[in-house]
C-alpha cells in the first residue's frame, strides 16, 4: 500500500463515547482536522461541548495556552453522516464492541474513503483479523487500541491481524508517536498485550480468595507493598466486576477454555449479587470504604532470638542480618546457601526456620525438612520501606509458640508481617511469577517483544515494573521453580511453565544443579 505522510491528515473518529471523544481530542491537539460522528443524535456535538469544558479546565490550570485550546477545539467538526468525511485519510472506530456492527461500519466506510485511507479500530477484545475479513482491502485495517482516559494514558497497542499490511501498522505506529503516545506493536490474539498479561493479577487473588487464604484487604495490602498502585480487589471494584468478568470470560473463550484463563466463581457470585464494585456501592468492599475494611491486623511485636543464622547472598539477606543484629541477636551468615532464610532456636526447643517462598507450602517444606517449625514469607520485588507489609504462612505442623516467634522475627527484620493460610507461592510471589509466565508465552507466540510487554504493562495499567524487568530482578530459576511447585501442588494446566521460560533456564546458564 502506498501511504502518504499522515501528519496533519484529516481524521474521522466514529463513535463519540468515552473513547471516541478522547481520541478526537488527542488528534485535534496534534493538529489534525477531525470529524466526529455518532449514530446517537446529538452525541458528537455533546462530546465536543464536553471537550470545550475539558480544554478550558486545562487553560484555567495553566496547562494549555488559550489560543492553542481554541485552535484544537475549532479543528473538531461533529457530523451527522459519515459521508461528510469522505476525504478522511485515517478513520478511527470507537463504537459499540460488537463484531457484526463493526464489520458493517467498515464496509460502509471503505466504499466511502479513498483506497489509501487507513481504517483503524479501537476494539479492546475483538479479533482485528475477524473485523477485516470480508473487506475489499483488508490489508489497510489495523487495531489502534487506546487506554482510558485517552488524553492521559500514553500507551497505544498497534494491533496487526493476519491481513494487516506492515506499512499500515508502521504508519499508525508513527501517527501514535506524533500524537504524543508510546505505541507498541502487537499481534491480534485474545486480549492483545495488556488485557492478556494482566489476567493473572486478578486470577491469582481470586484463586487465593476461593481458598480463603486471606481477606481482600490483606491481599491488596501485599500487592501494594510490591509497588502496585492498587491491589487487585480494589482495582476490580473500580473496573466493575461485570466488565472484568466479561473480559476474563472473553479471553478464556477465545483460548478454547484453557484452564490458565479460567474465570472465578468468586467473581461470578459478585456479579450475580449485583455487587459490581464502586458503581453499585458494593463489591469486595463497601463504597465508600469503612474504616474497619481498611484496617489491617496489627503487626506483631518485634522480637529477635538470641542467636540466628541468616542464609542468602543478596542485599536482602544482608539487611535481615543487620536488622537482627540491631535487635541484639548474635548473627551468623551463610552465603553459600543462596536461599534467604532465618534459623533460630525455638523458645520451646528444637530449631525454627523462616524461609522465603519457593512455591512449596510451609507444610511441604516442614515435612521435607522433617522439622515441624517452618514458616515461609513472600517475595520482595520492590525496595520496601521499613514496616512494609509482608505475607507469611506457618506450617500446619508447627507449634503455636513458633508461629508467634516467626511473626516477631519478621517484624524485627523490618516488615509488617501479615499471616495468610499456607497457600503455596503466597501472594506476591505467585502473582509476579504468573505475570512473567503469561508475558513469556506472549513473547514466544509472537504477540509482542519483551520490551513491548514491559512498556505496555507500565503504561497501559501502571505496573511498577514490566514482567521482563521483574524476571531480570528475580532470576529465571526462582520463577520456574516456583511455578513448577505450584503446578505440582494444584495439578492442572493453570501453572504450567511457559516453554520460553524453561528454555531460558538453559540458555542463561541458570539450570539448577
Ligand atoms: P461508549 O459506549 O462510551 O461509546 C460508544 C459510542 O458509539 C456511543 O456513543 C454509541 O452511540 C456509538 N455508536 C454505537 N454504534 C455506532 C455506529 N454504528 N456508528 C456510530 N456510532 C455508534 O463506549 P467506549 O467505552 O467509548 O468504547 C468504544 C470502543 O472502544 C469499544 O470497542 C470498546 O471496546 C473500546 N475500548 C474501550 C475502552 C474503555 O475503557 N471504555 C478502552 C479501550 C477500548
């Protein structure tokens, strides 16, 4: 396809809802003349009027010059029939999420615009390949997936279906950059990049809730401590359980009921109850949240045993050893063992061990060590401030006195320990490992590059780091071992290790001894 430069080319935005209005704003602010159309009578004019207020707000705050705002607004023309925009060079569709309606619209549009005009769809879940099927020139249809709110969210997934011509995807990539966005290329597969890789963030928490491993408040606090702006429960409450459940179902169905994407009965019950989250006043939490719901169990009193042995080579182990010493403990270090753990004499006799999770439950580790007093604690993937929340679990065969001691030791190490049931992989470790696993599969299947996955998760859903950045930080072996342990505990398809990750164990020389 012979594409002309799209700078300042006329743009038609179809659908003047939340997304369409935002797309029109961004295009107009980048200097394009924009036609805005909606089948709902008056919707396009209404969207423009709303935009006038938004732009005025930016002017009032000193973020935009008055003449620039006025010029941007003047570039937007609401139209009642798409025929008025026949000379558009780019069409961005943001109408109802329905394959037949979108196909019908694009058939109408391709009869109208010139053959070198690009047709872009903002669909969030429909196959770009399927939307293009049946068009006279399907190669010029591409996904241009913005995130809500469009003017603020930097990410655009440029989605190529089987028909999409590379030059078309490149032109939309460049156009997105010209609009101040950060585009990433993606292959049209269920959920594209963000909505696919993000699934485990919700799914692992829902799985833990199903097992009654912890409360929503505890799970949210643990993931916030790992750097996420919102915990999964509060985030699902914000998104709306109906929407989140629908996306999960759609990804699950589109992957032929692969158990890895299985929706959760916990969320279905919320939807059935009409507890959709903030919009209905109740979800996991009541909204506004009560003080009782926000309050976490108090941290245990800090107490370090007289003599401790700390294993592990990383900075984390050093920090633990220093904290224990500061509490008056006589500390010995064992750096030959890379696993971070704290061992000490139990108050009631015998040895106690508090060790970072490797995906085995505390009970399994205690059984294998033939030592009942074992506790496991969660991964720390962020620089955690002193007093940050840390999940831990105690083996069922441990004594109550050891459980209390383990909490005191973790508090002395600088955390606010929160006890969960003995679920393998605890909270942060299993969530992060599964996010990495999903991203690894996406890369192996050619959906995106590792760099695109990192950028997409940071910019599309504000993750504190990208999955491959976490992988770099944690290392391949701990991730693979954790997933293998979960796989052997739960015995199903859900925790199967991505072949890409398993290969990486060998190629990076991180093969376990
Ligand atoms: P919305 O419901 O706010 O707006 C859709 C608009 O399209 C409505 O004003 C409706 O009257 C109009 N419309 C429906 N059929 C039409 C047709 N045949 N021709 C012209 N106009 C028509 O929906 P929203 O949220 O803006 O979503 C639009 C598209 O963007 C969907 O495909 C959605 O999946 C996608 N999307 C939505 C995101 C979100 O967070 N809301 C994020 C990314 C993509």
